[in-house]
C-alpha cells in the first residue's frame, strides 16, 4: 500500500489510494483516508499500524518540528519503510515549474498544481487552495506553473481583526452573509474577509484570462472553500484532496521530480 501524507499548518491529512494501474486513476479512489490535528499527531502511529504500507510519500509545509514528529510516528507504525519527503523541482508528473527558484515553491502548492493540470489537461487554470493561508496559483494549458499569490486564510484574517482590535468580537465559524455592506461590526468583519478572499480569486481568474487570451477554469480546494463558494461571482469547481491527488500522481509517475531544460514563459502583464 502507498501512504500519502499532506502535512499542513493546521492538520495532517493522509490517504491510501487504490493503485490498480499506472498512471493513477483520476480522480483517485481512496481505500482509506483520514486526518489528525497537530495536537493529535501522536495518535498517527496507532491509526496507521492496521495497514500494510510499503511506500510513503509526504508533502510537509508545517516546519521541522512537525516533520520530526511525523517521522517518529512512521518509525513506530512502519519501521521498515523509509518515507520519501516530496520536494518541489523544475518538473514533476507532467508539470513544469516556472518559479525563479523551483525548490522554494511550497510542496503543497506544487502537488496541488500537478493534480489540477492532470484533472483538467489542456486548460488554463486558477487554483485557489483555502486553508490556514489562501494560495491562488496560475497554470497554463501547456502544463506550466507560472506562480501565484499568498494571502492570510479566511479564519486567520478574521481572527487577526478580532484579536488586535479591542471591541471586535470573534467571527463565528458558520458564515452567512446576505449583504455586502454590513450594519453590524461582526458581520462587517465577515463581509470584509470574505470579499478579500473572493475578490482575489475573481481578480486572478480575470487577469489570467486576459494574459492567456483564452477561457480559464477556476478550481477551489481546502477547508474554507465551502464558506467562499456561495459568495464567488464566478463559476468555480470544488475539488477535494488536490495535494493528495498530486502526490499520488508523483508516486505513480514514470518521470521522477527533477530539473528539466529551460522552458518559454510569457512575462507577467501589469
């Protein structure tokens, strides 16, 4: 069994895909999947011991401490299997990475972009992943990751306002916004945060369509996606587990991650 792990800043998601062939089926069929919070990470070994795991691929953007804790849990659960830590590179699983320094691209963003391009080949894409941070990335139809933007996630944005302004209450997790111009402080915070997020996504789609002079498909993923979808003024496909899907594609790819010859990339337009 292949174990895939997506270690983010809030939760560690894991999945075991059904690997009936190469390349992997799209969307993947997950035999088993789950997640743990950072506080629950010490329970991961107990969860994973029930599976016969022969290969492990991990994307970790949660830092060195979480990496060490994951490694300790895997050593307890599957001591004979050496995990592979996914690293961003100039090319992997059908996607070119045009970052100025490819290795500096977050592995979650690279894996999500690999999955998006595989799910929607031949299309220009904007991929919005809405978690602790919101990342909005552009992929061209010819399989090039061009870059993107990073902003605070929905909850982080709301919590920052509530925490740092004396009389602003915490924003409720359940968001129901009927009016753009709120007449109550709490809903004004909600309105500002939602419109900052959706506005950035909508602007990215519009600008990418102008740059490519073609239609653009928008994909949205992550824990906050369901809060944003009702307020987006554009069509956007909700796709779960983009990072895990990308890792599955990398694991089954006949082209391992690595550097490739230089590729032609259109300059960004102002």
